[in-house]
């Protein structure tokens, strides 16, 4: 394999796309497991919303504004909001499950 081919195969974009498959498998397993707190499961699915928002917003920043998404604060903050929302939802779901198990 040439260095250029290795670089294209292991680019951040291709690794990002490939990382979706294990995550989808994780979601499938968590959905099948009855013990998974429903609110936490919603949070894990909200992570997909974050990905679905980030990809077109990042493309817009790159193609229209000719900047990285990280360099456009309003777009970056808006996309990151969905990651924050998913993390908070996951934390609330597991927190409620722990509290329920203690009582």
C-alpha cells in the first residue's frame, strides 16, 4: 500500500463514517436489553441527532464559508448543543435508574 492510499483509507472522514457501524450495533444491543433506562436510551439516540446535524453544518461551513466548523462559533455551538443535550439525557436516565434501584 502506498502512503497516499493508506492516508485516504485512514482519513478522519472515513474513520468517522466507519465508527457509525459499531455505534449502531451498540444502540441495537442497548435497545434489546430490557434493563436499559429508557431516558438514557433516548440520550444515546440523540447522539445520532448530533451526528446528523454536525455533518451538514460542517459541510456548509467548509463549502460556503470556507472555514472549519470549529472556526464558526454560532454553527459550532449550535451543533454541540445536540451533543450536550444527549449527554445530559443519558446522565439523567442513569441517575434516575440508580435512584430507583436504591429505593
